[in-house]
């Protein structure tokens, strides 16, 4: 087996690990409010979300064949750049999970690839206009539009059902939340599993396994990407679920529905207009809007500030790790040694981190009692 | 650099997204309101009123289902 094949295998495995962390990290977006309002039991919620993420991966096969296309120079994309970008994204996802902060996995991936491309080709490798249009503007627009939409939704909701018996209203909105959480999960599967398929397809093209022109992902790529994101989702990123579901404020089922329904409507409208937004940014903005519209002081703005800082840091931090990974990898030449050593180091780091968490409690597989 | 941003799509998003969110919200609020008030009317023996309120709830279900279907179409039409 030549070294290029081994590098390709490492890149594919790393892409699937990223996909797992994507599901693990972003499960919160779809189910956090359903869990906190007791519309769904925690395990049922992540199970439903996992199934719909899996199904969503097959619904639309518009592969982001060029992840970060228009953001970095396409000719600089090599398997090592992709690998380094993935490492940057994985580390950022794990770090933000550790601190329970919802942040965009897609932005982390783009950041990682941008950093690696920058290390490979200098400033000319990064296309500023693309970065502005596809990352920075959506990062600002998504939370603001979702905040306003959810705020409007909850005010209208209270206006219509405010005089009904609270028990009846809560029951009604818990049922509604099952539908809205399902729609969000399906939407997440159609968006985010595609990115991993795109990364693997890109690596196959860079390696020469697939023809570059109109490359379609092979079936094994589609199935493995769908399975990885579903497994990640089922594992449940409880720390982020707790942040979105209970730590920002204690929400009622109507607020949960407004956040999910409003967030989903914003995401799908944006998608229809060809203006894709981050699920994380939209849902977090909607959660804040649904809380602030009811009572401004109910929202923990300090925590919201920490989340905003994490969003601002996502791109540069992932880029920094991506660039460093590329640099370290190149120290060992263009062969397999660099990626192999980095992969093993990452695996050991993740095992240590998760091992530490598991020793402190069943954080990986069981929802905490206060979620 | 600002020229790279599709301002028209941004403006459309600014009004269309809240409108879509509001449609979903009103639809489900009609379901909850209609069903809740119909139950009250039924308990009081006002059958006609209960039926009318159930019709409101049914309209909400239809509108909500339509919104979900539109969402699914948006998802599937990306490809």
C-alpha cells in the first residue's frame, strides 16, 4: 500500500470523526428545548434526532463538493490541507463541547481549511470576498433574524393562547415541539452530513480516485457519513443541550416551540433564498429571542456573551489549529508520517478528555438529571 | 468587498423569514386555541360552538401541515 492511499484512509477516517463530533455537538440545536420542556425524554429526543439526521443525509445529495469553495483557492486543496482543516474543526468542536458552548461546526471546518490553505499558500490562498459573503455576514445575520423572528412568534403566541389554562397550553406546545424538533433534525441531516460527504469526495478527487468534473459521492461515502452523524447525535452532547435548554433561561413549552419553529422557519427560508445560515447560530438566536421577548432579565446575558465570544473565535481558532497541523505535518515531509502522528495524538487527546469525563460520571451516554 | 454580499437576498430574508416563522406560530396557536376552547365549550354542553372551535383547530392543523410540507420541499429541492 503506497503512502498516498494511507493518507487518503487517514483523511476519510478523520472526516468521519469530524462528522461524529458534528452530530454530537449539534444534537443540542434540534432537541435541547424539547428536552428541557419535557416534550421528549432525553434518550427519545436524541434517538429521534439521530434517525432523522440519518434520513436527512439521503434526502438531498447536493454535495458541497468543494467545501470552502470560493473561500480558499481550489488549486491549493490537497489531502494534507483537508486533513489539517478537519483537525482544526474537530479540536474546536471538542473544546466548545467541553465548555458547553454551542458553536458552528461548519464554521469550524471552514476555519480549519482556511488556516491550512493559508499555511500552504500564504495570503493569496484565502479569498476575502468569499469569507465575508459565506461566513461573516451569515454569522451576523442568522442570530439577529432568528432572535427577532422568535421574539415575534412568542409575543403572538402569548396573545393567542395566553388566556387558556396553562396545563392545556403546555400539553399542546409539547406536541408541537415534537414536530418542530423533527423538522430541525431532518434539516440538520440534509445540511451537515453533506459537508462530510463533500470533504471525503474532495479527498477522493485530490487523490485521483474520482474524476474532478462533477464528482458524485460513492454510496459508501453517503452511508458512512450518514451513520457517523447519526451515531454522534445519538451519543448526545449533553453539556450543550443543558446550556441551550436550561442554562440560558428556564423556558416553557410555548417558548421552546417558538424557538424551534421560528428557528426552523428562518433556516429553511434562508436555504430557499440560497442564503444558507448556521443551524447553531439560528437556533441559539431564536432561543434568546423567545426568552428576551417574555422577560429581558430572565436571560443570562453573561452566558449569551460567552457564546458570542465562542462564535467570534471559531474561525480564527480553528484556522490556527489547521495552520499548525499543516505546518507540523509538513515537518515530516509529504509522506504519511505527519498525518499518522497527528491522528494518533488526536485520538489519545480525545480518549483522555472523554475518559476524564466518563470517570466523573456517565457524561457520554446518559443525560444529566437536570437536563 | 461589500459588493460580494447579495443585499437583495438579505433584504428578502429579513422579512420572509419572520413571516414564515409567524405562519408556523399562528398555525399551531390556532390548533392549541381551537382544541382548548372546544373542550371548554363541549364541557358546557355548547355543541355548535365546540364544533366551530374544532374547525379553527383543524384549519390550524392544515396550515401547520402545509408549512411542514413546504419545509420538506425546500430541503429536497436543494439538490
